[in-house]
C-alpha cells in the first residue's frame, strides 16, 4: 500500500482523572489512543475500574468549570478531568489534590467556618501503606449494610502487617451478621489479596462468607463534606 493510502492514527493523549467529590484522591493517569479505546464508553469503563469509583462512571467534567466532555475526541492531551456517575458535578479544588486551604463558609448564624489547613490535608492523601507514615487509616464499610457508616482502621508502619491478624481485627470491629470477616474488597468489588495493596485513606468493604454486595456505600454513607467535619471548627 502506498504511503498515501495509510491513514495516520491520532496521537495518544495523556490525561489525569479525579473522583467527583473526593478532595483527597490524587488522580489517575491514562493514555488514551484508538488502539486501546475504540469508544468513549470503553474509556469510561476503564476509568471506573482504575479509580475504584463507587458507581459506574458515565460522565467526565473539566475540573475548574464543570463542563461536560461529550466524546473521546474532546479529550485534550495533558489535561485533567473529573469522573462522575449520574450525580451532579461537585466543585472542589481537584487540581491541588486537596492541599490548598479551601475558602471558609458561613453558617446560618453568620459565624465563619474555617476549612482544614494544607498540613492537615497532607496527612489524609492517598499513598500506599508501604510508603505511608505512622497511623495509616483505612475506612471500612460492612458488606450489604447501608445504615452503618464506615469505621476507621488504623495500621502502623512499624509493625509488620499479618493478613490473618488484620482479618481478625476486622471481624472484631465490623461485627458482621454473617460472622467472621474473610475478605476485604475495594468499592468496585475486587478483592484485596495482601497488605501491600492497601492505600492510606481509601475505602474498603469487609465481607464474610457471603458474596460481595455492590451497593453505593460511599455515595450514601459518606456525606460530601464529611472529609472536613472533624477538622472544621466554628
């Protein structure tokens, strides 16, 4: 075939995707090209898995203005986007990974509420446990339970993580109706097989002998402003 008959494929695009409403998620990098993603839906499905979205990703927005991306060709190389399901775009300081001090708000009495400082937010960033500091904290939901909020699970870097011991601790804290905790899953249902896969600040689901129940744990049990509630003051 002559060179004129060869159609040049569009160049690959490198983009970063954040989770809607999550100020602590550092973003995931994606390389977008036609060989890997034939359709926009295929890309959204990959984003859902990679960022461990609580619900299937069906929309992408620009992080500053919340403009919706309609198709794969609208993605721009080197740009950032926010992944969402069918919920509304939530305005946060995504590009700074929650490290900037957000503007304070006033309550009904006119009293100013100051948001967390950069130093406090840095303690909550998502980093692997093997590089995290002392007192890494996970948030754990109970499988199939949409009434109980997630409970915190603190892990120490100085103490070697024994998986059986971790499951025993989860069993004690979760108090599942089905009994002992046998598995720890991510919000997309994928099973965690070892401590090296755990991520500081991330959300997980404690599962017993039953199958993992895919429910909107994060969306229903973690209010949008919950990340700030314990750190804000009046």
